[in-house]
């Protein structure tokens, strides 16, 4: 009968749960800790000395399990912090910028030839207005007008307008303020 009392693990669940709650400060974590403790105790049951103090042995396993979990948690947290620091130094994926570049290229290529040529010489090649006008054999004022229309069309593209339809073919959009539509 004395042997049975010494191996009464069920009778020790109360002290194990209390100690686990004291360590974890959380009911759910305490229950998990007690379960982990009992699994470890079962796996290492051969290391229990016959006639030893079962309560002390189980509380010791519980404490060591708690410490191991805390160390594992701290190590995992450090790894995540290091990974987060590494991720912050990574370059963003190129897919979005490639798609955006293709959209800008499509909008640029949909401009009328004279606007596209003027914008290319000034914005891409970096020519001054006079040199760009000379290269196109047009007056500077005409160049500036073409640049203005090209930039307006690209701004319209940014705002969501359809560049495939030339601006002169678009019907004006009027908004009626007050009154009726009749």
C-alpha cells in the first residue's frame, strides 16, 4: 500500500498544476506545462529511483520543462528579431515595379508620334528645349505645346483615363448642377 501511495501521480496533479500556474501565470499554459511534464516523466520513468520522492521528482521535471520552454521561446524570439532585421534590408520584389514600368511604357507608346518624340527628347534624352526643337525642326513654342499635351495625357493615364482614345475624339463631360435633366 505504501508503494501505491508513492506512485500516485493522479494525487500529485493538484500540486503540479499550482506550481505550473505560479510559473506561467496563465491557466492554459500551466495545463500544457503539466502535460509536458507528465510526458517527460513517463519517458524518463527508468531514471526514477525506487523509493524516491515522486512529488519532488515531478516538480523538478516541471521546473526544468518550464525553464527549457522559456529558453526555447527566448531563442525563437531572437531568431525572429534577427530574421526581421534581415528582411528589412532585403529589396522589395521586382514584380510590382516591372508591371508599373510596363504600364508607363504602354502609356508612353500610346501617345501620338509628335508628342512621344518631343517628350522622349526632353524627358529621356535630357535635351534642352531649343535643341529638341531643332532636332524635330519645329519652333520651341510648338515643342512646348506638344510636351504639355503629352504630359497631360500621361497625367490622365495616372488618373485612370483611357489613352487609347485620342483626346480630341472624346466627348466633353458636362456636369449639371441643380435643376433637372429634362
